[in-house]
C-alpha cells in the first residue's frame, strides 16, 4: 500500500510539473517579448488551463501531508528555502497574471509582467532545487531530523535548478507552438528549436555535476536508474527537436512533457526504497515504509481519494477538449 501511495505522490507531482510547467514556461518567455499584444496572446493561450493546473500541486501536497507525514515534516524543515522560494514563485505568478490587466497604464502592466517572469523563475529553480536536494541526500541524524541548510547550496543543486529552468522555458515554447495562431507559432517554434541545445547543455552540466559529486554517488541506491533516465530525457528532447523541425507541435509538446516528468521518476527510482538518504548516519535514512502513515490511515485516505482522482482527471480532460486547438481571439479573456 505504501508503494501505491508513493507512486501516486510521484504521479501527481510529475503531472503538476508538466501542466504547471508550461504556465511557468510561458511566464518566462514574457521576458523576451516587448510587444504588449503578443504578451496578451501568450497569456490568453494558457488562460483556460492556468488555475486548473495548480490543482495538481494542491493534490500532491495533500497526499504528502496525509500519506507521508514524516517526509512532509523533514522536507519542510530541511528544504524550506527551496520550498519557500517555489511557493513564493507560484503565488507571484498567480497574482501577476490575474492583476496585470487591472491598471490601464502600460507601465503598470509591464511591472506585473516582470512579476510573472520573476515568479516563474523562482518556481522553476525552487522545484529543481528540491528534486536535486533529495537526489544528493540530506544530513538526517539519528533523532530523525534534518540539521542545517548547507546541503542545498552545492554545485549539483545549482546545476539541476538551471536544468529544470531550461526545460520549463522550452516546455512553455512548445506549448505556444501548439496554441498560438499559425503565423505566431512559427516564430515561437524557431525559439523552441534554439532552446533545445540550451536545455541539453544544462542537463549535461547537471549530469556531470552529479557524477562528480560524492554525495550523489553515495546516495544513489540504484545507479542504473540514475544513468538510464537522463539518457531517456535527452532522447525526449531530441524527439522534440525533430518534431519541431517537421512542424508537428503536438508531438513536440508531448516530448517536452515527458522530459519534465522524468526528473521526478529519476529521484524516485534512484533513491528507492528510501525517500530520504542520510549523508551523516546511514542508519537514519528514511524508507518509504517508515515515512508512510499507518495502514488504517492509508486505507481511509484511499476511500477519500477514490472519487477525487477520476474527477480531477475528468476536469483536466474536459478543459483540454473544450479549449482544444489554436487561439483565434474568440476564447474568454481571463486577465
């Protein structure tokens, strides 16, 4: 039962990274766009899905709090700068996109657009730092608590955060090639093709930093997974590049979605059967079974989650079906 809940936690957080990732990717791309009309068009493209995508984060946090209370406590204690930064970014993006059209002056709107860009960068870097921090282990002591924060300030965490930032920017660009009118999509498609080498370089840098890190090598319980999944990530980006070259935006978007989900699978598969590996006391490492709530609690949560999961999936599919295709100026304006 613990494995099922752990897999569900990974699925929900990976879904959030994929769906919320194109929100933040579009937000990052506002930094390079100077034309107000094009900024509005980009935000309108993501508008129908924006708030629904964040529900996946709420669901993932709910599973973490309910099914893995020990993991939740140590994550918040040992990773709070990264978690706080990521959540601050989520809040800034949510506030920025909904308040940008309240003022009538272009200067004020530009200011809110900068808030969206900053929030998108914070969210991407923060979640990347959380995943990297898990992958390199934490100073978990025999009393069951993580001590200090220096484990978050390492070359590997910095490189991984930049890699996630690059992936999210690319994912946002491929999303826009799928949603914007054909003429605008061609321009964004060229940008997406230029971002792929950047993402590949960032992933290569993070991989090298991980291989050189003694912490990461010692923490990896299944090194084969730690090598195989980055290879699959690179393969997904190469598929995206080929799809963009052939003007197949749907395939390119699917490929970048896979690329954004793989880091979550990488952490889970490489650390299994642990969720937190101690770098100071191997006996203090926390397994999935140790971190999980009691069996009666998990069964109760199962009865609560059983009707919610189909509803969540159904709502997401309904949104994609109703607002499928490219924007044409007739869709509702959300901000």
